[in-house]
C-alpha cells in the first residue's frame, strides 16, 4: 500500500465505539458465536502467516522473495484448478518489465529573466526527478507559465490549457482540484478529490500538452501529507519499460514548497492566495511568469522484471464476461544495513489482502461453476507505483470491456469485528449499492471514506482498472469495533503508524483477531459470486470521471 493512504485506512479499521471493560469477555464470547461470516475460511490465517513469514524475505520485486511468493500462489491456483494466464505453458505468471531510474545528482533550480527569484535548493525548497530514461536531463532556460490547477476536464467544462502552447515550457500549478479549494459541492466533486486533483494526473497532462517541466505547489492540506513526505523519500523511481520511455513524460517533474511558490509569485506582484483566486476565476487564462527555469539531473538505470499471478475460473455461459478480484503480493524486501530485523515482512501490507484473495479463490473453486468467469489477479510492484496492476490493465488476460466489476483488497482489518464497512470512493459507482445487502446480512452498514479530500481512491491497484472503465470496489471494515473502546483503538492506530507501517515491525501476530477480516471476505465472496451468476453491469455514477470510458466499453460489448 502506498504511504500516503495508510493513516486513513488504519483509522478506518481502528476507530471504535465504547463498551464497559467488564463486559468485554462476555461480548467477545457472544460475538464469536453469532457473527455472520466470521468463520468464512479457516485457511486464511495460514495463508497470512506463510506469506508474511521471514522465508518470503519481504517480497520485493525481482528478488528471491518475490519468486517464493509467486511460486506459492501458483501452487495453490493449480491445486484448486484455476485456469492459468498462459494456457499453452500452463503458467500463471505475467512478467511485468520495469525500469528503475536512479538519480545520483540533482541540481538546484535556478532562474533567469528580469523577475527571477533566488535559487531554490534541492529537497529544501523544491523536489525534482525525471521519468525519462536518459542518463542526463537538462532543463535549460525554460519559460515558466502558471496554469492554475493544470486540469483539462471536459465533463466539468474546465480547461486550464485552453488556447495555450506550452511546448518546451515549464508549467506551475496547484495540487488537488477546484472543488477542494472552494468547498463548493457543485464544483468538480466538492470536498472529495477527483482524479484531476492527483499529482500523477497533473504530470501526465503536462506531458500531453508538451511541457518540458511540471512543478506542483505543495500544500499539506491539499496534498494530504507534509513536505517531509515529499522531500525525505527516496529519489529512486520505477516505471514500466516502454519503447517511448523518453517521450511519455516531461523532462522534469517536481514540487515547490509553499514558501518557494510565494517567492515565485511575489516577483509577479501577487501572493499565492491571489494566484489561487485567479486560478478559480471563470475567465482564468494561463499566466506567463516572464522568467526561465534551469535544472539538471544525472541518472543511472536498471532493468527488472516483476510478476503478476493470474488465474481464473471459466464461466459456463459467458466466459469472456468476468468479475475480478485483485490484491498486491509485493512489499519492501530487506535492509541489509539493519542488524536487528532486516526483513520488511509486510503482514498487513499486503499479505493480509493476498491471503484474502486466496481464501476467496479457494472457496469459489469449490462452488458450482459460475455463469461468468471469475478472475484472480495477484499483482506485483504496487509499492513501486501500482505498476503490476497498471501493466495488467494494459495487457489483460480477458478483455476489460467484458469486465463486470472488480474488488481490490489492500491492508485488511486484523483488529476484530466491527459494525461498519468503510467504502473508499463511496458514491463513485453503483458497486456500493450492490455491496450493501451483503453487509446488512451481517447486521452491519456502509459508511463513506472519512477523508475523501485526500483522494485515497486513486492510490491502490483498483485504480488501474478504474481508468479502463471497470467499476472497482475498495472497502474494508470499519469504524465501530463491537467489543473494544475508542481509547484502545486509538492506541492501536498510533502504534501501527509509528512502529509498523512500512517497517520491519509489520509482522504476523498470532493474537490478531481475524473475525472482522473473515466477515469482509464473506461479503466480497458473495458479491462477486452473485455478480458472476447475473446479467448485471454496474455503472459509474453520472458525471464520474470514468463514466465516459465505461460507456465506450459498453458500446464495444454491444
């Protein structure tokens, strides 16, 4: 799971209601006896324990640890009779070609022109990298242009690049989108971030427009994390290996601190807030800054292969139509510098989700053959930028125009039974409505993501398929623990974030209460199996950014 999403997910799992301490044991016994779905698949615990064991060495892509987890999943898929990704060879593996981009020298950002600000220092004032596979990147005297939010969104009648030629120029823009900035429920999606607010989109759009450089103004609230997350992380980047790795991105991508942006706009006689007001105005036109930017990056490269593991149960009547289950098997590997505990086991992130997919696949394989196919994709290189799922979306086993819907599992609830289930991206599609009766059967209820402004829907593997128009569910329990109180939940949340997330301490704990996970898996199983035996085609909500893509695939199918 990506680092920026963890706080909300942990909060979703751990926020709790209150019960008197003296009643805890009695409540636990009652819950154990009466919780619907709490015993979904007894093998889940074994899968979780195995995948997160030291033997799997942290499951880093293109390592012996990845080979072990891939072989383990393949063996189970074969045992259960799932059809393989490659029927000619009998292999469940889909090779994911990667390029590792390692900048070993990044210059400061310098300026020229009559209104040039002072030099901005790397990491302190700005962050920069390049996704181009070039040993030397030189941004030289590139004209700077302020492009508001850097968005082209026809469904919202918004185009910050209208009438603008930015070929060879460096664009500067705000993070997030106008809905968040104004808190206007009628603008974009109000407080909830759309994909147009994600920094990944902004770099992609800048490249489509022909920009040589793309710089985003960092603000903690709008980005969802502080400058330390941007500046203290590794400068190493990963990408899918492509024939056009030198052309599909701008030369330079990066961030500016808010103070740096203030300095930049001050030279133009305005403040950041005045620039924001300009960007939000109905008659906004991009503003040339009358200065030129220069920077250089020296890179080294390595070419790797990660693996997706893909198998499916073929439908009896409509084999190309299919429901997708997805989880990522990879984690961060090992740190040879650490003497105490060098293995990043990734038990919650995401052995828990991979084990969940396996538990569902095992149960599904024992059921009557569904009318539609059910596909299980255990993807790699998620921690490197959702690259395994992105590659699968570009190279699917079954055509995504025939994908009914999908369910993604990433960091499951290991803290016990809860009354609710949090849906990330609640309201994005009809999939919420389809899920609801299965949760209500467990005397539970659905709730929205408590922080939709952070855009968590766009930060896990399901997003790669959503971009192709497939309605994707990303949900987990939940906010109201049925036994323990709020104080206990807060302690668990703080402990996980501080001590375990993306650290060696994310290890399997035999004392985890997995009944809540089992309930979630039961609901996901029933939802997927019933969709596979129906003629339903869930749709995106009207006006959603993926609605047009889904409608296009509907037309292909018909």
